[in-house]
């Protein structure tokens, strides 16, 4: 999604801090930082979370959106600017953003949504008692990567060589994904082909490499920038006849074969709700980190048929949604 389109979808809300009058200037500001460009549905969920705690964007709170489009190198300067003037920093689905916010300040409240253990990341002391200026949601994107690969293998059992696409700009996540998927692939007799992409052009080039190297399927790592490119991924996979496992249900709705992940939309809502609670006076140290409990398997049956794949009855039964 282009930045201009995204801002239009915000429904006229102030995407950047433009104080129209003294009343607006006095509103608390929430800095919203994301490595990609989340779709309108997820932004609406974030707003819903704020609304649940009595905050309405443009009425009694201002949300300032920073959408990085994969340019993670901008994080230090963005955070250095935000910590001087916002009440809360929200980083839903953004591991690097949460870490950059934590590095920038030990006092400004941070609400994160991260796909790996926030204790191991150093964001909190413990899940029950965060103990510092950060809290949020752990939505387990890293922990379920091996299961997503296993589901792809079950859907496409003849696929032996699987491309694994990671974002080198998100280096720590890319390294963890390659290690996790490498171990999981060996356990079920698969070979992997590591692929890199940090831009839309590089995503397209990665598909070219996938075809030249005769890989049979593609596993897309859970990365905020990749989340924001569902249509590109789906169209390329359909064009080239590639069975693809994505971590975004939006990609499957656009035509990709399957996704398996926690409910990302609800994670955005939870981040919004915690941001609202902090605006009302709660301390991050006292708000326990929540953990996603709902995981969604979404299968595009039309795409499976186009690829000549027979979806096992077991997966049809397990799937939370089957798109026909």
C-alpha cells in the first residue's frame, strides 16, 4: 500500500501532528510506529482498542503515524524525535521498533506487539511483571514458524526444495527464522533455499531466483514489511504457480495458498487498548504482557486447485477459514 493511499484510508484523521487549535495541541499524542504499512483493517483495530478505554482519535487523543516501508534505518531518528513529545509509543507487530524505543528511553511508556519472547528480547523483566517502561503483546510469530512450514509441506507434499524469504534489514529476525526453519526442514526431509528481500523490487527478484533455482514452494518469514505487501506476494505466487505459506491472512485473501499465524488484527486492538490504559494513568510496569491464544489457519482452496493440489480433509477441518 502506498503511503498516500494509507493516509487517505485513515478517514481524514491527522496522520501527522498538525495542531489546528489550542485544544488539539493539548491532546496527548500517541506515536504509532510500524516497519511496513499496515492495512486499514488493522489500523481500525488499533483505534478500536483506544476507543475501548475512552479515547477517540481527533477528539481527545492524537495519533502520529510513522510508516517506514521497510526503512528500518530510520528508527533511531524517529524514536529520538518521538520521546521528546509523545505520551506513549505504540509499536504493534514491530520487534525492531520496540527495541529502538526501549533503547531511546527508559521512561516514555512503550506498548509493543512482538512475535518473539519479549523477556529474551530484553523488553521486560517478566511477562507478569514487566518492571519497566514497556509492556504489550507477544503474538508468537517466531515460535510457530516450524508449524507453518509443516502445514505447507502437508498441503504441497511433493515440494522438496523450499525457498525461505527473509528481510536482511531485520537481521536478528531473519537469522532466527533461517535457523528455526532450517532445523524444521531437516526434520521432515526438506531442503531450503535462503532468499533475501528488503524492497518491493527485491521481492520480485527473489521470485526470479526461486524459479531459476527450481525451488518447489516458498515460505515467507513473518516480517512487518512483508505483512504490508500481501497483494504483491499473492500475485507473484499465482503468476509463477508457487505454493506459498505467508504469515498474513490478507495474502491468502489476495490469492496465496495458505497462512498460519496468530490473529494480527486483534493484536493491534490489544496494543491500542493498552495505550489507552496508559493514557488514563496505568503504568507499563503494572500491565502484564498478554499472549495470543488464537491461531488462524487460512487456506485458499481455489488457489490449491489451480496449483493441482489436493487439500487433505484434516486441514479442511482444522482451517479457520477456507476461501473458495
